[in-house]
């Protein structure tokens, strides 16, 4: 898989139901839609850090996400 077109990456270990290797910091894929779905369904450990999909030939970030804060909000939020 060295010629993969897209890279799902994070500076922190990723986990999720679609990831083949939990705890890895990047995955290489050939399909843009699959790379975006994989990133969208994944999260980092610790939770809340960015996950990006990068188009490898151009190094452009085509998708990025961070986890939603799941902490309950007080009345002054």
C-alpha cells in the first residue's frame, strides 16, 4: 500500500469501529470516500484531538474533524 492516494492521520493514536489497527496514527487508502468515512467514524486517544484526511500527491488536507465535547454544560455556557 505504498502508493495509496489518501492518508488518514492524527498526532494521537486513533480508534474506531472501522479501523483495522486501533492505536495507529495513520492509515493509507486508495478511495477518497472511504478515507473520509473512516476519519469521520474515528476518534483519538485522548479524545478531542484532530483527525485529518490528506491527499498524498498534493499534501492538501481534504477533511478534518475534532471530537465534540461531551461534558455536560452548566447554565452559564
